[in-house]
């Protein structure tokens, strides 16, 4: 076979625009509940979620992102405290395209997101404002138990 180079790169995760590891709480907004993992959430729900990574910037072409949005695959966005998606580095810490924090597979059963929803508990981050409970695991158990 003849080698044919890719004309367009696939969506990917790459290094943060700040060039270093970050550990911080961010506000994320649920924009699609197509995924069973998000079935206990509603579009518009805001969550305060911890992030801790050095390679968390979601990058894709505008056309690819528009397709993901049209398919309901863009699950969550980085937002300011009022729920507005933003490129402002105070809220979209890693500089993700279109403020994307989480995406799903076309059928919604695979969810990929940067925030650590599992880092939640009664006495964790008591000084951080916002709803820190994002019921992903509960929704997943409900889905897979049938």
C-alpha cells in the first residue's frame, strides 16, 4: 500500500498552555446527558471539580468540535463561576479548545473527562464553594445494573 499522510489530526489531549502541572478546583457545566454516566445530571448543572494534570488541554479543529457537539458528545465544559464557557485562564486552566472538559464516545457509554469527580468526600475541600458532588459513579452503577 501507498503511504497517505493524515490530512487532519484527531482530537487529542496535550500539554497545558501554562506549560506545567496544575492542581486546582474548577467549575464545570454539564451540556449533554447523552451518556449514561451523566444520566443523574441535568444540562446546565454546575460542579466544582478538582483538576490535577500537566497534559489536560483538549485540542481539535472547529469542524471536529462542531460534529462532537451535534452528536451530543461534548459532555462538560470549563466555565466561570456563573456557568459561562470561557478561555479565561482563571477558569479554563489548561486552555482547552471551546472550553471542553469532557467528551463521550458516539454511543455515550465511554466518558473521558479531565476533572477528578472521584475526589469527593464529607471533609474534603470544605473551603471551596459550589456543588462538589457529581453523581457519575452512581449513574454508571444504575446503568450497568440495568
